[in-house]
């Protein structure tokens, strides 16, 4: 079975890429970008071994990027009105900006499990898309629902109200709907997609102020998080989900997550049920790289034993 976002069609990049990014160590493109993929059928990003395609908006307009990994460098091609701006941030998007820290830096971690995972997955980085609005909308969609529900909503938004992205037609990338489109939709137009009024109204409110949110990329991380969490309906969990994808925060921890606290406490202390406080206590030795530790645990498929029912899908009129 193909992984989420995997390319099922042949795609050609240019014989000479627009730019090349030098590699000075191991790098795993697909694993680095996979957190940006929101389930099978997500058309905003596509992954294949050694290749990736991503679409988003810039201040100059829509753009699409294609990444191809070589022996010691990554080739990048760009299309669309925002191509130049997208190329300028392409190294940061794949976690290779100045001062980047990858999972290999945890190979000497004091916890043997973390060290072993870092040696098995040395090329994982934290992406920085700088597409804050897209990340905020995705995180709102994922609030208090199952992953299956959230992925269904995301696909519906992109398919119903999005638009084709620049680039080769055979890739079939699409863009999340423009902020003006999402802001103009009445809340009940979101219902057929699976969004109740609370999340629909929050997306509409955010969309009407998209530029204000996008400006967080120019702020220091503490100020960016303060700005995000000043908005009613955006708490620490939502802000961290934005930080680990759009802002490249290698230290982001999604406090309030349904699964992560118990995953961390089970992996690092053998405790099957974990609180946010206990999770943060165990992650403290890795401050600055806590997002990388969580990512390695997720890659290992570590999960605490289940003693109760899973979070079940619900009708939107019950949310």
C-alpha cells in the first residue's frame, strides 16, 4: 500500500534544477515532510522515494516546489507567480535552513531508546513551510476529533473550494482555498464537509485576518506563540501544531494531545498513562529538540497499551 501522499504517477522534474541545496549529512526527505501530509488523497503535497512535491501560497502568489534528493544535494524546481519566493524558503521548508538540527544530533542521547532511534533515522528534520495560515486552518480542522474525521474535512476543503496549483498537470497538486474564499463562506457551507459551527466560525475569523497570522513567521518563537494563543479558540495544542510545521520549531510539544503524553511516558518511563506534566518532565533533558524526540517515537510506532475505548467519530451536531 502506498504511503500517504505517495506519488502513484510518473513525474518528471527539469534536467537542470532551479537551485541546489548542499547536504552535509544524512537526509530523509519523505520522513521529514510526512507530517505535512494529511492522509491519503491530500493533494497539497505528494511524496515518493527521494522526491516530493509541495504547493502553497506566497506574498507573490501561488507556487509549487519539486524536491529531488541526490547523493550530496537536493535539487529544487519551482513554478507559479510565487516561484522565486518559494525557492528562497525551500531549504527551510525541508528543515535545512541555517543552524538546522536533525535527528542525528540525538544519537548520543542518554536514553538508549532515543539514541538507537536517532541512529536508525539520522536524516529526519523539522519542516518550516512558513505557510502559517494553512497550518492554522489544518490544526483547527484537527481540534477534538479523530484523525479520520480531520482528514476527511481537509480533503473536502481542498477538493471543493481549492484550486489547481502551478506546475506539471500530471502531478495534480491543489491549493488550500484562498483566505478570501474561506472567509466569505457562511458557516453552514462547512457542514457538509464535517465541520460544526464553532470550528467553521473560527476558520472564517482566521481567514479574514490571514495576513496578521502570516506575519508570525517574522517574529521570535515566543512572540509568535503569544500572538497565536491570544486568539480565542487557539490554545497551546493548536499553536504547537502550527509551530512544528509552519515555524520549524524543533522544540514544539503538543500539550493536550490525546495520544502523545502516554506515548512519551510509556517509551521513556514504562508508564502506560501519562499526563502533560509528566510528559514535559521526561522531555525536559531534550529541550530544544523535543519535537525531534516525539517524531522519532512516532516513527518507531510506539504506543501505550490501551485499556479503554478509542476516541470515536461523532456527528458534527454533537460536537
